[in-house]
C-alpha cells in the first residue's frame, strides 16, 4: 500500500492543501480466471452507492437490500443511458417520481431473480396506477468519493450452473488490503447476462465493511429534511 501527495494549483485554490494519491500493488500473482470473473460480475456493480455486496441476502430472503440503489445501478446497463429521474434543481426540495411498474421491474429483474409481489413489498408501490415511488438520492445522501475495489481470489463452479466467488475488498484510500471478504453467488445467463443470487459477508473481528457507504434516507428522515415538499 502506497500513499503520497502532489501540488495542484487548481485544487489548492479550493482546499488550501496538496492533493493526495493512494495505490495498492499486488505482489502475489492472481489466477487469470479470478481476474476475468471479477471483471465480468463484481467490478461492474462495485461498492459505490449500493449495498449489493455489503449485506447478507439471498433469493429466499432479500434482507435489507436497497432496490432503489440497485435501480440506479442497473438502469444504465439495461437502457443504455443515464437514469432520467434526477434531483430537483433546488437542493432543498425532495424530488418524487412515479415509475411505471414494467419500467422499474424490467431493470431490477434483469439482474435479480425476484417476483413482482416481493419487489413491491420491499419498495413503495401504488397498485391503483401500477407505479413505484422513486426518490433520487439527494444532497443529504452523498457518499465520500473514495471507494474500495474488489478482487476475486477464489471461485467454485456449482452443479446448478451458478458460480460462488470469494471476494476481498481492497481499500487503498484507507491503506487496507482487505476491509472484509464476502461470498457472492452469480448465475451466468445466455448472451453474457448475469443474475446475482446471494451475498454473504464472511465473519471476522477485523471486518470494517461499509464505512464509506451512505444509506438512503428513511421515510422519516426524508420528511424531516424536505418537509414533504415535492
């Protein structure tokens, strides 16, 4: 793990300090198949603004998985463009949208094997017009812009066609080569697609998972911050 700093006139004007850089260099070689599995299935999701790999869940119990963050994550991959439901221009106003049922479910169900009823129970759904309520992340839900990255260090091909990946979370910014480790089960699909089947954080007294993550506001927090304004 390496760290250092350099001088940038533009940054110094804003922060009155030098810029910092962090890097991690792997010494022991890593199996090329592990690298490819990482590139295909773990890196595209990563650890930025979602808890897909931060909490324990599976297809029988989705736990505290945040499907709104997953909608943000998967939307560009499904639709080929940025999500159109953004924050209000006035940062003091909380934007609220109604997303048609088919549009929301098409994004989530492409990567997660979840039925409509279960998804609706894990979100805010309006059956009278078949829409999902959606509140984009706002000013109070911004994460610090330094994130760890994954390294797949082991894999097992299962008899049901899924693959179990053991992943180390490397965080150069914090100077930690393994913040925690987790097991991810993925289901490769025809045409290069994938479904995420489960995630399990491997228990350890040294785990520091999610220190960078900022959860979305709870309904109560949202009301407190925005006063119900739309």
